[in-house]
């Protein structure tokens, strides 16, 4: 496909998000929102569910040059449905000129997307609602102080899954695969994105805008506050997540999956885990080999399957046995 | 004026939405409300009505969509019942806080557990503090009229708040009664088109539902709603006058029935009013000075009118088809609060709880309530009186025996 975005030179210069909002420094979610907004332009209404970015709007201030509708925790997609349907029927009845139309964008964190709002997003996708959904996934309930969510990965410490002697690994369940849940609805466009891979992100938004219906984006959103790393390292963390294979960048057009960034050689997950306090218990005071290997194995399995089904050249997984004898 | 047609309360609600030329109907099925959305879906699909009906995945989503569509400038209608209202409950406060006018028809159904289908008013009265106005119907005709009234009051720039119109499940929802419709010109004369002053549209940046930090801002906005909903009482009267001039039908916030010289008065809402009125007529024939006040507008609470109608009476009973567990009747407490500072308030104020889960209240039971008012010594002060007949008790005993429950009840 022809694309407007070949390198970072094509990065749109228009700004829709002013500086000075009261989010944490280095918030990955904010970076993604800023880029996302650039790609969509200004005639947008953002429909939000409870989460960190809800506090972008504290009366009487807004950092956005677009419209905003805060709904409730569970029902931002339904809020988008109401606005989309209203604009459509008003245009159809001749009560609103076509030129007054808006793009409707749902913006939520992972708590809303993976947990409490899963039902309403499922409904909106199934009905074929014409909207964008941007999830900023920081893998926990960040706004309330980092409790476990359906997006929390195995091994993460959160305030509700603290690592203890009884439970040394922290969270012992697995991150929910929202990509696959949404893909099973067969939406026209679905992708994962990451703030470190801006051109990839811009291209995906560009591709998505060619479709009518649900256009869904799940973005890794490194969270300095919850994950425990220096705010200057957000992009580095995001890049490591991709290079270690923890956060695969992919898209699905009407359900057909394609990975857009394929690491030829995977970096060991340890490089990614080590930089974050939420995984510190895996390394100190004693190294939890089993837990670290389990995370690595899951990543290996994923990419072996990808190379088999998509026919990529060899993706070299980390050989745990070799590593241990090193 | 069009002819009178026989229709159910549900059909009357659907007709009201059609006459109001609503743009958007977010929907979700629940008994006994479902016939409303089925009727509207049929009309829209046949092309006799131009609106968008979308079935959501829950009442919570349904109400969310209703609120945001209103803020985008659409006239919105929706309906639900019982657990549906409770499932979407969070959004009631939001919609009111967003200042999003719309009309929600609640077809009353008692709330589980135990799960049942028939009506009482715990569902709708749970919403009384939300900022929604509430209008309660006695007959199918009221359903149609009150929905049209509710749009006019809700969308008035002095109000800009949502409304609930309540009808009793089964007693009205599935009961056919004669209903007079309005023709297009009459509706146009009564109900101006809806527009929202800051609807979402291109090149206009609007923020709805922002957070506030600080109780003073929160209080300011809440007080603002309180002022607007209070103002709605006057807007309702203006609308009722206009409505009467067009249709000849008189709508009042509180309707008096044989009140002029009444000494014993029953306060009541919704469909059991019809039976209670018959009891009043019967007592009048026997020379008992009985009367009745039907509360149509529950929010804003018409305290002033209620006081006017009740002061100087000997004794008043409030019939509550609801139960605030651990207290008693809800409308009883509101009536008592309204009367507290009135000099010539009735000496006796009796709380009567009946009709829970649609339990039928007979003419004789209403007569019995009036007989208590004539003998105030028999009235237990401040304690709710539960209407429960002997035949009903026998049936409960039989059921418990079958269920294997032994011993004393
Ligand atoms: S807690 Fe995390 S996700 Fe939330 S604003 Fe702070 S950095 Fe962003």
C-alpha cells in the first residue's frame, strides 16, 4: 500500500495536545495519544472511560484541541455508539450538514478495555460501529495505584499481587489476549502499536482510516510510575518490549494477521524485565530462574508459531539450555 | 385531534415517541417493557417512522448511548424496567450531570430477589435522587401525554434535564385502554424541535463530563441541577396549560379527586389510583367525606401543592407501592416532610404499604384504609401498615408447606 509515512520526516507537525497536562512525566499513554491525534486531525471527539487520562480534563482546563466525552468506567464504546448514531441520524434527517461530522475515538486504559468494559467493546465491534478504539495498556490499574488488571502479565508485582514467600512470582496468572478476543469479532482493522515505533503506528492509523467500522489499537504504554523506571526511559522500554518479543507489533485486516515488525533475533526477555521494579523480585534477593524461564518460553513459543504460520525467515529464540550452561 | 384508539400502555409509549419524532432509540429488552421497543423497531423498519433504533448489550450501555446521543443533538427515547434500570443506574446520575435531556419510560416491575414480573415502585423510586424528573401515569392516556410533556419540560433551556415517565407493568403495559392521539400539527405546536446549545460537531471543541477537583465546584454543579429541576415545576405548569389548550386534556402535578370538602384523604400514585378512586366514590355514597390526591410529578417533588391539598384535613393516608427496608413507605416520608412546618396539618398521617410485587389491592382494602382514618386511635403512629389479606396468607402458608418449611411463620 502507498503510505504517507516512510520515515520520521513525515511526522505530522500539527499539535492537538498542549504541554502542561498533569500526567506523570514519561507516561507512554500520553505519547501515544499525542501521535494518534496527529494522525487523525482535529475533528475528533474522544470518548473516554475512567483511567489515568481522564484527568486530562479537570474543570475548567483541557489540553486538547478536540472534543471530549467522559462516560463511565464500563461504557465508553457505548458512549461512542450514541454520538456516532446521533451524528448519522441527524445527517440523514437533514438536521446536521455533512461537513459537521466528527471522527469518534474511544480512549481507555487496559482496566476498561480488558475488564470492566469488555462487554461494551464487544457489543460495539459486533455491531460494526464506525469508530477508533485506542487502548493505552500499562498492564494494571495505574490511576488507582497499580493494582492487577486483566492485562497484567505473569510475574508482575502489583499492589494486589505483591510477591511474598507464599507467592514469590507476583502475579501468577497470564495476560489476557485482547487482540485475539477482538479479532474473533472480525473487525476490519485491528493492530498493536508501541510508542517506540512511530512510523509503524502512523502507517497503521493511515491504513485503518481507509475502513468503515471498528478500527482497534492496543498500545503498549510504559508507565514509569507503576512499572518503576526512570521517566526518560519510556521509549527505550517500549523498544525493548518489541525487540525481546514481549510486545509483538502486528495488524489484522478482517481477521488476517500480519506481523509488521519481526525481530530476526530475539533479545532475552531478561533485558526488558531487569529494567523495571515491578519485576525486581524475579532477580533479587534470589534469582527466580523458573519464573524467568517461563516468561522466556512463552515468548519463544509465540514467535515459533508466528514464523511457522507467516513463513518469516528464522526467528531465533533464546535457547534456555544453552543460556544456562553459559 | 385524531380519533381515540384502543391500545396498551406500551403502545401508547411507543406512539408518544413516534409523535415526538425522536431521532434515536437505544434499546435493550426486558419484560414488561419490551413491547415498546418492538413496536418502534417495527415502525422504523416499515418506514413509517424515521429514527435510528440500536440494540445495545446492556442497560448500562443503553443509557450511556442515550446520554451521549442527546449531547450530540439527537432527541432520544428509551425504556426499561426494574433490574434493567438498576443495571444502568450509574448512568442516571451521569446523564443528569451532563445536562442531557431525554425521556426514559420505566415500566415498573418489582426488583429481585425474589425475581418476579409484576410491578411496584422500588425500581423507579431508586432513581429519585439522580436528577431525572419523574412523572407517573395512572392510565394509558397519561403515558402518551406525559411522555410528550416530559420532552417539552426536559428540553426547556431553563431545565435541560432528563425525565422518567413511569407506568405500571401489566396493569398498564399490557392493558388496552382508549387513548387519544395528537396529529402532526398539534404536536408541532406543542413541542418545538430539540437542539442542544453545545452539541458535538466539527470545529467546535466541547468537553463533557470533566472531573472537578474540590467539593465547592462539585457542590456548585449539584446545586445547579437542584435549582433547574425545582424550576421545572413551573415549566411543567406552563406546558400543561399549552397541552390543555391543544388537546383539552388537563394534566396536573398533583391531581385532586373529590377533595373539596374531604376530611379523609388518600395520597397515591400510578395505576392503583383507579381502584382507590372507586373506593372514594363508594364511601361518598355512604356519606363519608373521603377524597384522594394523586401525585403525578414525583420529581421535582410538588411539596407546595401537596400541602395545599392536605392542610386542614382530619386524617391522611399515604399509599406506598414500595418499601424502604427498615423504614417504610418512601412517599409517606416525603409527604410528612412537606407537612412538617404547616400549622393546620392533618393530625393523623398513616403510612400504608401495599401492592408490592404487583399484589392486588382491592376496593375493600382501600375502604379499610379510610375506615382507619375515621378511627385514628386504631392507627399505629409512625409504623407502616402492611396490607395483606387473609386469603393471601392462607396461600402463603400452603406454599410454604409445599416447600417443606415447617413450624410457625
Ligand atoms: S500511572 Fe502510568 S499510565 Fe498513569 S499517568 Fe502515570 S505513567 Fe501514565
